[in-house]
């Protein structure tokens, strides 16, 4: 156990030290390369800022307007017929768009139903097996200034929802 704690405590500083030493040995000006990379990172952050503000605003509007509740009420019966618990629908709807909003909804459902219930296991598996694909696509496409996303959004949403539905099925079987 002591060895694992030692490895855990020093692994990241060790990797950084190795990178710096190898760069120094190869004659790369380490500090200059760091400053250049930090500058590029700052430019990228500024480039994607409008996209991020747009996504955050859209998710806030969805939550505040009650649209998620309306959509949940509309689709709860058909989804319940195919075995998807209606309690999971708010997380299913918002997860591809916002990690923080889905985490808030997830936390609230866990508080109500508990982590060791079927609903708790389903929601935990969904949260662990899915990604905020719209956010991720916005970051990547914003960072590269790509305008034509072609089929990336549709393919990402389809794969994300298939993963979430698989999570529900696996929890039902197990």
C-alpha cells in the first residue's frame, strides 16, 4: 500500500520531469516551448469561448423554460412501454448537451431514489457510459474553426443514445 501511494504521489511530477529532461537533452528550449504552447492554448480558449457561451445559454434556457419537463411528460409513456424508466428521461434528454446540468439532474434523482436502486444503477451507468457530445463537438470544431460538421452531430447523438439505451438494457438484465 505504501508503494502504491508513493507511485500515485510521484507519477505525474515524474512524467513532467522526464519530459523536461528529454527536451533539455535534445536541445529544445523547454521554457520557450512551454510559453509558445501556453499562448496557443490561450488563443484556442478564446476561439471557442463564443461557442461555449452559446451552449451554456441554451442549456440554461432549456432548464428554466420547463421544456425538459414538457418533453419528459410527452415521451414518458412510449419509453416506459419499451422498458425505459421515466425517471431517467431528464438525464437522457440533457446528457448529450451539458455535463453539469445532467450531473445536477443525476444528483437529484440519486437523492430521491438512492444509488442502490434500479433507477440509481441505471442513471449511474448512463452517466459513466455517455459523453456530452454536443459540448465536445463544439469544443473540437470550435478549436479547429471547422464550419462543416457533416454527419458528426447526428452520428454522435445516435451513438450516445445507443450507449445510454444499452446501459439501461444491461442494468435490466443484470
